C-alpha cells in the first residue's frame, strides 16, 4: 500500500501526533509522510496492510528509537537478573 493510498484511507494527519504531514518532494524531511508499520516484523509480527498507517518521518523515527531503547534496557535488565541469580543474590 502506497503513501497515496494510505492518505486516501486515513487522511493527511500523522497517526501518532495527529498533525498534518508534508506529502511534497523532497521526501525524508522530519515533517514528510512515511509509512508506519504498527506491528513490526522485527518483533515477530507479519507485516500486513491493515497494520500500516502514515506518520511523520520524525514521529516514525522517534518511535523506533524509543522501542530500540526499551528493548536494550530490557535486555540489560535480564542480564543483570541472571547475573544476580547466579551470584546467589
């Protein structure tokens, strides 16, 4: 599903912040419309059309960065938990 198809289905506003997006070239600017995958395949989900929305490039990138940060924090927490259990704490 293309940006234009998603725009005709969901409108011109960002899925996350609800502010208007920029659909004009050049693309890749913070306010540009991008396709957001609500259920990320890297987390075990299947990418389906019904899970796609439009989001600002900045909102899309921030969401991905926060998710990655959370995943790294959780991995560190697990590592610390295992280390403490092995040390008998």
